[in-house]
C-alpha cells in the first residue's frame, strides 16, 4: 500500500541501519522508510549503491542520509553518530545488521578469519524510549560445519541482545533480534542461483520458498513499532520453518 493513506506506524522516528546498502540491510532500511521513519543508510563500500537507496527513499517523501562507517572501528561509529545527531538531533531505532562471512573448517580456520567475523559484530548502539534490533541468523540455533566463527558470532549476538535487554529495560528501551533463515541476497547466492542449489535449500525450508530481504524488513518494522511494545529480549526467527529441522519429518 502506498500514497497518503498508507499506514506509517514509524512516522516521525529516526532510524539507523548498519550495512544498509545491499541485501537484508537494504530491505530493512526501505521497510522502515515505507513505515514513515527517517533512515540513515550506513555503508562501508559501494557508496553509489547507498546514495541510490537514499535517493529512492527520499523520492517517497521520507528523509534519508548515507553515512560511511566501519562498525568494527569505534572512532568511525562515534563519528557516524555525531553526524546523525547533528542532522536529526536524536535516534529512535537502531538496527545492528552489518556482518561478515569467512567460512572454513574449524581445523583450517585462521585466526584472521575468526577475528574478522567476531570483530564485525558490534552493538550499533512512541511507547518505548528507543528500540534496538540486532540481525542475527538461524545459525545462533542451528550449527553448521565449516561456519564455526559465524555461528559463534551469532550465538554471541543472542546473548549480547538478551543481556542488553535486561540492562536497558528500566530505561524503556526495547531490545530484540531477528534471525533470518535462507534469504535471497548476493552474499548467499550460492544457495539459490542454480536450480540444483535452490532445490537443495528448499528441502530445508518447510514453507517451500526462499526468503527475500523484504521479509526481514517487515519483521523489523513490527519490532520497531508500538504493535510489539511488550516484546523484549526475544529472537524472532524469520526462516520459513528452517528451525523446525525438517529433515526429521516422517
């Protein structure tokens, strides 16, 4: 639904989405903007893509700005927040999306591969005073050989989110996570770019389709809105049923 009568539960709120120039981050940024929120599109590479997204969001009548920052570097994160606050004065919604893959069997994984993935997980710092949404993965629940560093990082996201939720609850700041399953993004294209690969991944998804970034965006809008005001410290799995372990079906 579009136009002046569209439902915009986030109108007037300010959001920051890290890693928002492609994939899931882009889908979340666009969904928050469609719901009325002004959006910072954070990026590290490909500024042209970030600016294109900002232009398209702005064309819909919603404020948007692109800010480059490496979220694994504290000085750059601080600079990004200074720029955001100088422009808008406040932040209401923080989506911690930026993440990395450096896959390898554990016995062959280098320290650099381990550290790159773990150091890429940073807390990107209505009714609630604020909302923080971490983007996790089904890998916080489902282990996978060759992805020990990634699974460790997402398990860490879960416990970080739950701990932060306890700490910030008295301040009426809600903290939750979204855990996507298989999503049709460029970084995961090996799962869907050939019919054989797509058929293989669909065997793990009871709902019968691979996800798209918009699926995660819609979930983020709900978690950022007052419709989920009593939801706190939870991981919302958006996975088409992958965490049901379909291979154990009779």
